[in-house]
């Protein structure tokens, strides 16, 4: 199979085409939309939560959560804190399976682990909001927002654990503040957006040389990261197949697969292929 090598000019043209089609619901674009833009993140949360007095103190896209040793890693699309110490995780999800209930549970749990240090009382856990903005109506109820809350089933009353999960329906087209914001999230053209702050940032990223350069760098980084991930998956599968054959030592498998000895050992553990 022939390998096609693209020139920098050709790759740049393709990047600009991709950029033109980006919408806020696309996570690569959302990441840059909200980077160092506290007012925009604040406005989005105010609209979704219907809290005009909400004041954000910090927001950070692509926030890598600390985690317990051995636990699955988690990188939040946007992690924010308001003036009352409330913590927010905003996730944009184009695929329905990316917003599965157990994923929302895991995200919410990760914020708890992040925000309770050794020696603190459980009552010191902050109020948390895990917010999934989905391209489709994942529950099929034609609601603009689906709030998920725990309840005491026996007494039919709120559990009041200060953990909140919201699904925002990106497919909702109603003439409400949230409906208009969701229409904006599906727009690739700033001129078609209702929210001026969101439109202004979109115009900057798509229609100015500096913004285009910023986005092209993000796309290049994303491509490089995807290539690294693909190579890692390939090496993992090679190591797993070698382990199944049982003919090579772990050191030999590490040398042939490109993994470290520790990584080969981890592959063996995950697939129950450790030597007896």
C-alpha cells in the first residue's frame, strides 16, 4: 500500500476545511473556545443552570483528574469552580454511548475523590454538577434538560447528597434560552449564532490569522496524540498475542513489541496471562 505524504500547504488547507466545519459540540473546538475564557464558561453555565448570579472563579479545559492508584484515568472537558466552592464538570458528547449513566457516575465520583483530602470530614465534600451536553436526545423525552438526582425511594424524598447530574439535550430546538444555546452549539457559522459572546469567540478562532493558527496547532496536537494512541494499541495487541503463544520471555516480548517490561507485565495481568 502506497504511503501518501502531504505537504505542509496541503495539510494546512485540509485543517482549514476541518476548522470551518467545527461546532461548539465538537470537543476539540470546545476545548479552545473555553480556554482562558472565564466569562464564556460562566455564561454557558448561567444559561444551563438558570442562575444569573453564578460567578465562576476558575475554569480549565482538559483537566486531568487525580485518581487512586490503578483506577481508570479521566480527563474532564471543562472543570470549573464558582464563588461558593461548587465544582462543575462540563462534557460535550457527540456519541450517545459517551454519555452512558455509568460514565456520568464515574465523572461525579472522580470529582469527589479530587475534592476530599485525607483527614477531611465527608461533610466537607463540595456541591458538584456533572453536566453532559449531548448532540442527540439520549433519553428521547424532548426535554431541554434532564436533571438526575438521587432519592430516598422508601420515603419518596430527596437524598440531599449535593451531587447533581444534568443531561442537556443538544437536539432541543425550543425557543428558550437553553434551546437557543443548543442551536448555537450545533452551528459551524458564527453568523448563525444567537449568543454574541459565543459567536465572537467563534469568529476569532475561525476568521482571524491568530485564531486559525491556534486551532491548527490544536488539530496538529490531536493528530499526533491519536497516532501515539494507535501505536500504543498496536503494541498492546502484539504483546498480548505473544503472551498467548507462551514462547517468549517478558524481556523478549518487550523488545519485540516496543513496550517496557512493566507495560508487558501489565498486559499479562489484565489478560490473565501471568506465568504460573
